[in-house]
C-alpha cells in the first residue's frame, strides 16, 4: 500500500511560493523577496537591503493588509517560509525562517543569529491606538544549530524546508546553516518542539504575569476588542515579541552526512511506504554539481544514491520537487536536469539489492521480478473479505526459506507474535495475547541479519463485521529495523 505524501509547500492546496531576486547592477546589492500564496491571500517577506528595513507582510487578499513593526526585525535575511496546518482553521500559522544581524557577535563569529518568526493567519491587526496595521500575533525565537554550547555553532540560516502531515501540527524542519568559516551543515527540528516553545515559553525581558490570556495567541478578533486587557496584551507583543526558549535540533547536533562535499541547496519530501510509515527523503545539491538522495530516520542518515548530472561542473543553485509527476528538477548556472523521484532501475535486478537500497519510493515486484516504482494509490483496500466479528481468523504467511526466522508484527512493530507452523505456512491465529481484531499484521522473515516483509494483512472492525484485506504484495524496499521515522 504505497502513496507519496504531501511535500514542501503543498499543504492542502497551497499553490506555491516564489523567491524573487532583483539586482540593480552586478556590483550593487540584491533584494530577496519571498512571496507566499494561500488562496485568496498573499504574504511577502522582504530581506533588509541598503538601509531599508526588512518586513513580513500580508500584501493581498480579503483580510486586512498587515506588516511587522520596524523594531521587530534587525536586518533580516529570509531563508524560507511554510504554513503550519491545523485541524482548526483558526489555529493555522505561518513560520518565516531568517537570519538577523547580531550586534554582539565575537570576531570569530558570523554577525548573524538564526530565527523563526511566526504569525497567525486569522490575525486582523490591533486597535486604532496600538498596532492598528501591524501583526498582533508576531513572535520570534532563536534557532541554534551546533554541538551543545560549544563554539562550533552555525548561526547563518541560508535555507529552510518544512515537511508536515496534512491538518496535523507535526513534522520536521530542515535548515541549511553556515558558520564563520563558510562550512555548511544541515540541522533538523521538530515542528512539535517549535509549536510548544511558542505556546509556553516566557517572553524575553518580560517577567510580569499575563492578564486573562497569553499575548500573541491565534484567536479571531471579536467585537469587544479594545478593552484594558487587550491593550495590555498588545503592548506586551509590541515590545516583547521574542521568546526566551531556544529552538534546538533533534539529536542536538547537525546531521552526520557522510560526504566531504559542501551542501549548497536542499529540498525534501515525505513518502508513505508500504508499512504505513512516513519516511523523510532529502535531496542535497553540492558545490561539485552532485545530488545526494538521503534517507533521514531516527537512526540517522543514509545516502540512498548519488548523482553526477552535469556536463559543466558547478555548484547546484536550485532544486524543486514535482510530486504530482514524480520529478526532481536540479539547476546550476549553466544547466537544468530532471530526475525521477522513483529511480528504481539503478538498484540492480535482485530483491536483495532493491531492498538494501532503502529507497521508500521503490519496491520489489515479485511477479515481474524487478525493482519498480510504487504505484500511486497502492494502499487502497483490495481483495477484502467480510466475516462476522466473532469468527476466528487465521492469517497465512508462506515460508520460502527454512533458514529464516518468521514472526508476525502488529501496528508499526510495537508488538510481535510467534508462528503456528502448518506445512509451508507460518500461521497467525487467535491464541492467547494475540488480539486479531484491528490493525495491520505483517509477517517478517529474518535471515543473516536481513529483515524483510513477506506478506501483510489489514483487519478493520466495522460494527458486527470484520474486514480482512491483503495489505501488501510488493516487497518493502527498506530495512524496517533501521528506517523508522521519528515523527508521526
């Protein structure tokens, strides 16, 4: 059951984002302007340039046009933006990722500090006396990328990409950072951690208790706005928009990428694989014109494949994912190339090679005996059998190797069950502590440290009937034991 989940900037029908760079002349400055569309609204983030203060604005749409106050941003340079979805529309937010000028930087530090800024999409501005045409929900936090409190910090955020589940406030943000010596690294952050910080952290340089409600929360403006408590909260946000908590990466340190190449650009995608797990796939462009396809999981990173695409060597300057057509576009100053996301033919012509690639876009087709792209909609229920809920069910698993150990696992490997062997089958039956009621049951074979899914079934309890369907017939193309993603 395969399907590709929603990628960056494609969260429930967001059309697109556009980064525009304008240059007055080759020797002068450039203006970086990020447009972010959410029909029928448009937002923009303009980096600071030539003495002009940067800003975050709602620049078009049916809601009130708003902006940041000049004192909130200190020479910002924007690196990206993303909508953070919610099942409650009033709680939807936009995160803006940027670096600010750091006046207290040491001589050996870059004069930047990485930040996340956040606004609520329901924001309608303040009152006539205070923040009338400005955001009332803008807050910002410092983002750290480095090893603990050591001097090995990467303070300049150059790019940010976000993967989230639709209508869920979970996900991961990947940031591309540089340090004072020009070294680039990638740090990963939990969206849940960021959300928690904005919701609970103290405000920097503010110690008084909050009156009635926390300032800056996502609530619709009501007709009674303008009372003493509202004015107090607006004043708090006006002068104290930064939170005290620092956003730190998952695993504390940057991703341990097994490459000496300098990373210049990154995009990311979430793939829902045959085992109902979400997998994070990064595409990293390098200064040598290479593209690294990387699987990121709770166990670390694994380079699935590496591409050398270009005739003229040069740094990768841009990349974009078209998940609908299954393509990755990669550009340098001289060339543009297109890659299939599911480039399964490169993994050899055996089941073992296909599975060891750990590419969640691919699977082993037992009928055609080749590594193939997982078809869209593969997780649709097929071959369903309906039985009474009180009927005993036995799930069969064919035994293909008598040197392998066979066991059944239920719901993302939380619990496993032994086999009842019958001839050439490993049977899962309704024995003690084996609740054959609901969930996905997988038969796993392990041999010489190599673990593979043989067959799986999905059981769904629909009132008085129990539906049993074959969950997968294509071999899973990764090692489940080492590739479980750390976010759900």
